[in-house]
C-alpha cells in the first residue's frame, strides 16, 4: 500500500463503508468492517481486471482502487 493512501485512510476512514480519495495519487479508498462486503468488492474489482492494494486499519479492511489511467 502506498504511504500516501495509508495516511489518507488514517485521516478519513473511521467506519464501515466510509469512502475517501487519496489527495496525492487519486486512488479511491474504501473501508469495510465485515468480511462479506470486503470479499465481494475484491471479487468485483478482480472481474474487471483491477488490482487494488489492501491493508488493515484496526478492525477495518481498506481497499485502495488505483486511479484509472487514460
């Protein structure tokens, strides 16, 4: 996980289903407090060939979806 995303997640994501955007790299940050939603999101991203980065912040599981390149 990029340091900038970790920093933004610590500032902005406090509970299940919180969403933020990393100011530095533009990644979409998603917070999950339960395994079902977290796994479904990872499966959906994988189905669209998107490789997110993940990490844990306390009881939350964080997904960083990279900003699309155009």
